[in-house]
C-alpha cells in the first residue's frame, strides 16, 4: 500500500462519535477505507484532533453541545497533574 500524499483531511470517528485519528485521504475506497466501526468525516479549516467529539448537526469547534467538533475541558485534577509534571522541567 502506498502512502497517501494527496487528498483532504478526514477525521476517523468511532461508534461513540470520538475522533480517534486524522488522515489525509482522497476518498477512493478502492485504495483504502476506514476499519470496521470507524467513519471518515471530511473537514476543512477546523482545528480537529484526536479526542474531540463529533456532532454532525453542529458548527465550529468549541466546548458547547451546539459545536460540530466538541472539546472536553480539562478537569481541575488534570490541570494540577499537568502543572506538577511541568515543574519537573523547570
């Protein structure tokens, strides 16, 4: 299989509507297609990344349920853990 060098960005969405990967693909299913249980959703110009939730009826990227690409805000515990980890490098 050849590495895809042309095409458009697609988010691979699992059955829980979570982005599990981002790929460049020309949409040709004779060359490649997502694994069973994944759906490829084209996006353009959005800051889409692994971990976001997909809402087909939404718009934009954000933390609101009305967004198309929904980010989950960090919890206080996650922020504290990240700060503690960062202190190791100062």
